[in-house]
């Protein structure tokens, strides 16, 4: 355990009842007592965002699809991270130097519209997404919606894990700090394999 | 025409050093930089991905088209390809990653600072291929010392003849993944040591220690990493002997009737006006290929090119992604600050250094690097199948265990067929002919990569790593950003452009610093050697002027 791990644990322990018992039983597996103190708040770019590129129906589909890709559960999800608005912002900006990107997104949304994705129940949406994603698990398999699935998934991963909700809220990233010493490895067991 | 003692063209690593050394020796120096001086502290300040409008990627298509190799965080210190074209033959791509800015590529370099050894300087004597350098380790060692003491290199002594030790600051500690890889390397009998970095672990010459923010390649906001602006320029300016001229795009070295350099002509970056200034000595330090381009443009057939080899023997060290995956022992463990310092376990070359190390498949050597742990972006997630909460948990689970082993420099053989010349048609924004680059890999280059790849997999397996992606192909030339050669040094004036002091054989008052002089790439990162050769060249320059030889 590093000094910083210990510090975060102590901070966490102080806020729960029976903190001393918590500390006595604490192991390195205990996580997220405090978040990265160096991370500034996210700029408020997407509050009340109106889509610029996608139609209302396309945007509705995109929002539902990305929410199922990265749902909110014990940590924030795509909706918390404004993934759909960010994607709209990026694809809209592609007009100038990468119009081909816009064509791909139109094609992907058109395919999902042929499946009535927007009006399916959540279970049916999930079932369709599992089918679309089959080639990821088995390269022999083909699916006409695979390109749309990959396009949305890759941009969603980019959007989510670069957001504050993804990077700090979900991954608990500890870098980008100002330190006097780099903590390094403090585990004797890592010195042998 | 304004007159100076010395004109230094370019403000990168060697230009900054030359400016400092020559100004401190009492010369009146004009330092010309093609790019601008930018507001340093304002540009570089710990930008988080979610603070950038496009989260680091820039407007779609913009950086790829106009600032190849740059990110949204650092493109302002990279070059604008629209103003600065270069050309290649069809099917022979070359990545030329450049900067035109006060400080040049020292603003975003990887900071790796390694000494070359006689295994490299005298490689031709050992294996019969190519030419030896006209300099030995013993001759350059005092200059390595001097440079290291000034720039500050954090490192651990390794006691290896192929990777000489120097004057070091304390090394940066290894993170967990690197510690495991170090143990794995030991088990399979290969050397491994913290990467040697021109990055301070204690204050030096008024520069503060590193604060481990991990933003080095976007520029260091306190100057803890060596760069011209924070390191060599302040003492240079303090002498009162330096005239700093940014936004001055040098187009020609001027020569007089006795075929001696008499100054340079430059174009004012914004007005396009052509200006000439004079000097007793001209020092080119505008990067390996820009120096050569300038010499090719200064005189028909190339300036100082009686040997005919100017432009030839272009090299870039062999690069490649190697192996990525994860270390199961770290899976599901606590999230730690793993990327606050430069990636770093360094595995110095251990092949073709005699006896059982000699390969039957290829000549020369390579160095590997290994690192891992939590990174600012979990790139491995793209390769993971599935979605939903399970997917999220898996990404989190692997986060602390991500690991990779990559090629941090393999020797590319020096070959005459790899060369640069001037494009007959394409010109840059200031009317200077663009460089035309011809560079391909040879069989030995590919075999050397295969050799690296086998060892990378072996190391990964010794660390009990699980491979997610293995890249068996080498990257296109230029990718390492260690382009060297085209103005090589040698003791035979018929086969080289420069002598061992980086002084042209043909024109005694013309010096060329940087990677152009390299006879081989070796397997080390090149900057420290460029700096040591520049320091040695400056000593020779000063001494020659004082005894009237120039």
C-alpha cells in the first residue's frame, strides 16, 4: 500500500460508522474512498443540448443505444457523461474536413431505423444489439448491423472514457497529479515472477 | 548587412546548446528560428481530456490532414503541413514529424537520454557492414558527461559495456507493471533498468524537479524536462551576446568567392521579405533533414558536397508496436498513479555484442521498453468484445493490469538507396523547394524486427502476461522520429560531408549539428549523442577561431 492509498483509505474510513474496524480490516481491495483531487469540474457544454447533426429520431436512437452500451449502474454511464450530445457535436463538426464520417453515421442510423430500434422495448433492443455484436465473439459470423454497432461502440468508448464521469467516476483515474515524489511500486511480491 | 560572429540556424536541442556555448565563449550570436515564440505557460497547463472540445482528437480530419502526429493538446507546437509540404514516392511512405517553434522538438520529445557505445561507433569493424564513425566512445565520453551534468538525466547505473553509465540524478521509481517486467527480464537473463530521462528528480540549475503529471509530450509547464527554452536559452541570453530572431525562415547559406560561408538569407515568416545577414561562422542546427535541405538549396548540386554523399544514407530507427495485453497478477487491484512519469523500463540491446549473443539472422541491435498500469485512456477496451455493465466491469478490472512491450529503437542499416533530394515542383509557403524523401526497409531491418518481436513475446510470457494484441510488422519509416543521416561524418572527405567535429570538409566555417552527421542509427535514442557532438563541435569551433584556423 502506498502513502496515497493509505491516505485515501483513511479519508474514506472517517466518513463511515465504525471507522476503526473498517481500517483494521482494510486491504488493498478496498476501493474508491476518494476521487482524484486534481481533476477539475467538467465544463458545462452539453446542458440542454440540441442536436445539430442527427434528426430527432436518430438522436433518440443514438441516446438509447449508447445508454445500453455503457449503462449507469454502480458507476456513471453514457447518459451521465453526455455521450450522445458529444457524438452529435463531433459528427456535426466533421462537415469541414471529414465529410465521409457523416455519411457513415447516416448509414448506421438508417440501418437502425430499418429495425425500428427506437420503438423496440429495452429487451428487444438488447437482443438486437447482441445479434449485431456477434462477429466480435466469433469472426466467422457476419451481421449486416455489425458496422453500425462498431461505429457507435468505438465513438462511445472514446466519449465515455474521456469524460469526467468515465475517467474519474468509473475508472477512478489517479494520474495528472502534482506530486513531490512518484509513488512507484511498493510490493515486494512484484520483484519476483 | 547586419554582421555577427556566428549565426545559429534552429533552436532545438543542438541549436540551443550551440547558442549557449558560443555566446558564453564571447561570440556575438544570431539565433534564427523559423517558428514563433509562443506563450509557454499559457499553452501548457495540464489539460484534462474532458476540457478539450474534441477530447484530444481535434476537429475530425483536421489534425490528420494538417498536423500529422499531433494531438489537440500539442498541435500548436507541431508543424502545419499546409505550409511545410514534403513528398515521397508512391508506395514508399515516410512520416516526418516536425516542429517549427522556439525550442523545436525539445518541447515535446520523449526525453530518453542514452549514451552510444563502441559497439555502435565501431560496428563496421565488428561485422564488416558499412562505415565506422570517425570517433570513439573514449573521445565523446567527456562530452556526454558535460551534457548530462547540464541537462540532468535521471537514471540508474547498469554496468553494461553496450550501455555506458554516466553522471546521473536519482532514477524515477518503477511502477508495478515495470517492476514485474524487470523481474521477468532477470529471469530470462536480459538486462533491464529504469529508462534514462532528461527529466529532473531533483532541482538543477534553477529548474525544478518533475511533478509527475505525465503531460511531457504536450510540453512541460515547469521546465523539469530538458528543453531549449528553459535550459540552454536562459544562460545564452544572460550573456548579452545573443540576438534572438524568431519567425525567420532560412532559405540559403551564402558563400563568398573563396567558397567560405559569409552568412544566410532568410524569409520573414509573415511578410515574405527576404533578408541577408552576415557572420564569420555559420552553424546549421535545424534538424537532420532541414539542414540537408538547406544545403541542397544553397548551391547547385548541394553545398559542401564534393563527396556527393549529401542527402544519402537516410535512416530512421526501426519502430513497432510490439505486444500489448495485461498482467493477471494486477487484475482487479487498486487503481494507482501509473502514468505520472515517462513509460519506463528500458531493456538495452543484448544481441550481437559477442559470443552467444550473436544472431544468425541479422546484424546490429535493438532496445525494448516495457510498461503498463492505469493510463489516461483505456485503449484496450476497443479490443474487448461485448457491452453493458459486464463490459464496464471488465474494463475496470483490467485497468490496473494493462501492459505492453514495444521496440524503443532498432538499428536501421545505413544504405545509399535511402536518400533525400529537392522536389523539382513542390515548394513551401516561403518558396523553398520541398524535400523529397526516399526511404524503405531492407531485409536486415525486417529480420531485426522479427528478432525483437520474438523477445518481446518471451518477456511478456515470462511476466505471465496475457497477450491481447501482437503486431508482427514494423512501422513505416520515420515513425520513430529518430531520422538521422544524409550529412554523415567520416575521416575520408571523399565519403562523408563532415569531419568528427561536425565541420564540413569543404567549408571550414560551416558546421552542421544534429542527427544528420550520424553514420549509423545505433540502438540508442539519438538526442544525447547529438548534444555531445554539438558540445564537442563548439569546443573545436571556439578553439579554431581563437588560433585563427577559421
